């Protein structure tokens, strides 16, 4: 059983993956952690995006 990701849903996943990768690259973590997250996002687009959203590297929020 194969699941095809096409159309609007596919474009939304692509946009989410690009956003996650860009935020991961800009995060203040080690290179190994960044590489692991990027690999997870690229190899498992939907599951990687969900995992990044829940457990990914977070930047400390700066109070103004």
C-alpha cells in the first residue's frame, strides 16, 4: 500500500519542510544535531515535519 502526496497537500508539506529546514539551520545547536534533524525531515517528509514541530531545536524567546 502506497500513499501518494500530491496536489495541495503535497505543496503544504513541501513548504512546511522548507520552513523546518531553514529554522533548523538557523538554530544555535551543534552541527551533528542540525544534520540529524535535516536528514529526518528530508527522508521522512511528513513524520519528520511532525517530529521537528514537537521535539525540534527551539530558540529561547527573548523578552522585550
